[in-house]
C-alpha cells in the first residue's frame, strides 16, 4: 500500500495553524507520498501520525527496514531540519536516510512513538534532554540559514512593532527587558547547533540508543536558547529553579533567553487570539497562562 490517509485532526487544524495556504498543500500530500514511496522503495503500513506542521507515515523499505516518511510544511524554522539531522548522523537524534528539502520530505528511521519523555519522571527527563542537547551542540554546519545573532537583531524591530500592533498586550517593562537581552547577548551569541524546539514529546525511545531527538528546529547560537520548552511544558510538575538546575546550563544566560522567548510567545498568543480567537490546544500542550509567570521568573536576579 502506498496511499497516504491524512489524519482528520491534522486536516482540520492545519489551515488554522498554517493559514489558507495549507489547504492546497494538504491536497498535494497523497500524491507527494506516492511519489516518494516510488522513488525510495517504500511500502506503507499502519496509519499516519501527525504533529502541528506535518504528517509521518510508517513504512518499510524493500529490504524490510522499518522507516517513516515525513512530509512537513516548509518554513524558516524547519527548513534546515535535514541539514541538522545529517550533521548529527544519528548520534543522539533520529537517523536521516533520504531527504528532499524543497518538498519537506524526509525518510527517517522508525522509533517507538508510544514512548516519549513526556511520561517519564520530570527531573530525570530534564537531565536526559539536557545531555542530548549538549551532545547535539556541535559546531553549526556551513549552510545553516538561521542564527541567534540574526534572530536577536530581528527581534529588536519585530517585538516593539508587534507590541504596538496588538494594542500593547503585555507590560512595557517586560518588552523592554526582552529587548535589553537581545541587545546585550545577541551580538555575542555562540555558534553551536541548537534545537529551539527540544520538548518532552520530541524525544522518542529508540533501539540504537535509549532516547533520540526528533523534529528539530535548528539554529546557530547558545545552548541556553533551547531551554524554554523544558520549563514551559509540564509546567506544574516542579519548580522552575529545580528543573533549570537539572539542566546544568548557565543560569543567567538560560533565564535571559527564556525571558526573550516567553515575551515572543506571549505576543504570538495575543496575535492568535486577535486573528482566530485562540488555537485549540491538546491536553499535552503547555499552558498559555504560564507564560507571564515564566517572564516574571526570568526577570528575577
């Protein structure tokens, strides 16, 4: 079988998350899946899974190797996923076998998606994720399109503009504190390969290693920039200080970048409320009302 059945929940949510351009993209996915099944010698099995911006179809190669075909929405944050995965070459992350970056298509090793760090005890899960993040923080490869230095520079313009356009949805002191971090730390940001979307459900049980990272959103920068999901997700299960300590990261730099990212996410939330009345959340999604608490915590000395 080489027919992709798009999960109904994904078909319903994608246009809300991605915009009206997602409608023709969704319609193109079955033919795209059939094309890559033919080119990469795949036989589909089981049902397709989905995340927020893509679908994953379990399959087998002609030699019997279990794999998954991932078809993702191509955007700035995900464009370099194949480059990051090929750089890591399966060390701490899912292994990439084939890719067609322009089409958002990747052939990946199959992991156990029934086991993620979301259901593991929190602080050991934080330690595991931090160890993986440190292993993956190799020098950023040539060709990586995003950097923390460039991102921070863009935010100096974008954050105040969004704040005004959205009718000032958060205190000016929060905005100013985030801008100060961008001015002070942005120009000196590092050049490590960092995954800004390393959250508990993006670490799956593997066969080669106990846990492997999937679905990276890579950029060149400071390792501490990626700490936000470890703090925001599973928010009520421990104190922020205890889980930050479990990461072993530089406390001041981690809090500084968490401040910036929490402010940015608060503005995104205000935009979603203005444009769509909010976005439907799943039971595992981080709570929106935790973002102001994260901001205040990050501003504490």
